[in-house]
């Protein structure tokens, strides 16, 4: 997606969403959405008690003055349901919690739900994703099964996100560096930290950790408040 096509706000979190450390960020994202409702998809949590996603999101966002609409999208049939697609299309703020990147991609890629998510972003809404879900919004996408790369959704092109970066071993961090495709920038994002791009297409860092950008053969760290990161 080129800069000319950017109209909304994109937030890529390294993990540990909906915590005390992310309250200020989520309050700002809520304000940017211009609404008071957050649509949450359970898809990434399909194998990790998806029934717990809604209550947790309700408790968290209610403290920010927002309501939550939880959409239980577990498989491709759910994703193609007209009522699900309509609910996402009409949203101002959609949140994808951490979970399984490969399952999330398999459920929404090249379908009506993917188009609905993109429509939210392109029409000026907020699209937020945490942990492995943040990986999916980029293209290429790091494959956690071995550190190689696969195809992502391409909301952000030419950038690959490596979440939970503060928790990864040196070996886990090294392999994506070694296999990095030409023309791709690798970005490691710590837990409770977000890389945010607003309507002006400027990338900024929010949170308690760091964002690590692999630039010209070396890692460069950016902290909370950093803006204008060299990303597409």
C-alpha cells in the first residue's frame, strides 16, 4: 500500500495487548477512530479459548469509555458470513488480538473479510493488531515455524514484523535477519510497545519497550516518542 493510499491509523503491537501499559495508546486510538465501539475478532485465538476474548476486551475497553462488539470468527465459513463482513465494514476501530498468525491468515486472506478490514483502514478508521496478528498485516510475514518468510496480507508492504522481540532468544532473532528478502525492512517490536502509522503516513513508537529496525546491516533501537521511522 503506497503512502497516497493511507487514510486511517494502523497500530502494530509487539504483544501484551489490553494491559495497563497500553491504556494510553488505546485511548488515543479510540479518539482517532472518532467512535466509542471497538470490533474485536476472535480468529487469532481460535485454539486458545476464543470464548475468553470478549469478556476480557469488554472489561478493558469499558474502563476507557468504549463498548466492544466481539465477532466469533473461527473458520472461513464464519469469515464469509454476510453479517460478519457487514459488521467489520461498518466499524471505525477493529482489533486483532495476539494468537495464531497462520490461522488468522488462512481464515481471512483473499476473502470478503480481508476486504472489509482494508476498507476500515482506507476510510479513515483504526486497525490494530497485536503479536502474531501484527505479523499477518505485513508482507512478507515471518513464519514462526522456522524464521523464514511467507506471504502476509500486505496492509504494509516491504516490512516484516517480529513481535515479542524482548522475549526472543538470540538465535530466534538471527534467523529472520539471515533470510530477510531483498527490499524488506525487518522490525522487532517489544511487548507493550506499538509501531503506529497515522493518516500522515508517519511511523511513531508508543509504549514501555523498544522498536528495533534493521537498517543497513545493523539494528537501530527506537523508544517511546520516536517519530519518523524510516519505513514505507
